[in-house]
C-alpha cells in the first residue's frame, strides 16, 4: 500500500465516509470489471459491486494492512461473486441466440459511449465463452487474463494454493478453446 | 478475432457506472454511525496489536489448561461444583464482532465451495477450499 492509500484506509477505519469515498473512486473499476465479467449482467453486477463496497466499509476494522488493500478487496469480491446466484453457476451450453442476449447492447452502449460495434461483439463473444465455465475457473481466468493479476495474487484472493490456481486457469483455457472450436465462435 | 489471446488482448477495462457510486455512498452514509469504533473495537485493536502470534498461542493454551483443570476438579469425587446461580455474561458484542469479521470467510469457504466440491479440480482443490481455509482463519491475516 502506498502512503496515500494507507492514510485513506486509516481515516475510513475511523469512520470517515469521505475517505472511503476516495477509496471507492480508486477501486471501483477493479471491482466492477470482476463483478460484470462474472455475472454478465449489468443489474446483477451493480448489486454485487455495491455489496462488496458496503461489506468492505463494515469490515475495515478487520483489515490490518498485512496484505495489499486491493488484494483484500479482491478477496471480498471473490467471496461475493462465488456466492451470487447468477455468477455462481455455469450455463453449460451456448447458442448464437444466447450469446447475443448475454450482453444488453443498449445498456452497454449507454455505459460505454466510446465503444464501437466491434467492442460490443468482443463483449458478446467473451461473455458467451465465460458463461460456459465453472465459477471458480471463470473467476481465476478473469483475474489472470483480464485483471492481469499474478498467480500468487490470485491464490491469495481466492484463498487457494498457487498450484490449484494454475490448474484452474489451464483447464479454463482448454475448455474455452474447445468451446470456441465446437461452436465456431472464434473463426 | 482469431484466438483466445487476441480476445483477451482486445477486451477493454470497463468503467463502473455512475449509479454505483451514488448507491454505495448512500448506503455508507446510512451506516456511518455504525462504523465509528466503540470501546470494544478499541480494546480488540489494543489486544490484537499488543499480542504477538506466540503470545496468542500461549494465551490459548493457558485458557485450555484452566478449562481442563476446572473440569477435572469439578468431576473429582468430594469436590462439588459451585451451586451459586450466576447470570450469563452478555456475549452480544463479541458475537457481533465475530459476525463482522468471520461470517464472509465461512460463507466463502463452506457455502460455495461445499456445493461444488464434487466438481473440484482435484483433491488438492478440495483440501484447499475445505480444510486450509479453517486453519487460515486463525493463522492468516486480513480475513475478508
């Protein structure tokens, strides 16, 4: 943690809501990206992300600064995401229609005004593929490939040995490649 | 889009919606008073910061030793357990504290992984999610 973050966390622990607001600003996209990729649903992701931040606020007293604040926040996000009804299951099937419906084009365009048609298509392909994975594998893959965390950071966030993280990511990639080949989703 | 690598490379980081901030901050303001640390938080913090891990272990062992000694004494013929009826101590604060600090860890460890244990990658997965997390609660840090 850098000095600014340490000070903000200390203030927030003492009950300073403004300090927590600044922490939120710095970490909102990190939590949002995991929440959205796990659920594939804007409303569900917003509920999940809100739950993560409110829990973080209530439990700041238990954060002792022995790990990075972001890792601690990822850990809360992981727990909430795996407990969520929507993100806690895999769809086990994938059709063109389902893939198209997985991303609400209107909401996506409203929330990402600079995004073009190509980006929407990328989102649909990604959402379609991720939805077929078991939740733990999906989460590990998101943290690695999209969030760019190291295997060690993922292991800490998921409270799992590094070897298990490697195995989950490797199997997730194999499954995605197989699904992509089978469905022709990636030419 | 030719392969997975390209797909991941082209996946942009999304911006959180503005409504999220409003929702979170409204909730935080509503609970702001609850987060002000009370005397119990202060005492807990002091204890936590003053005790090292070996000291904690020693304290736990001493507590167990006392409990065993009392149990033996009470069950020894000729020694009668005190019959005075005392009021049970108020545990509500420590229960609240346990709820605050440990609930989610258990929820993550048992609730979710328990349901999918049969589909776990391998035995190390199972051990990691069901057994290690229990020890990790005591020995780890910053439980969420």
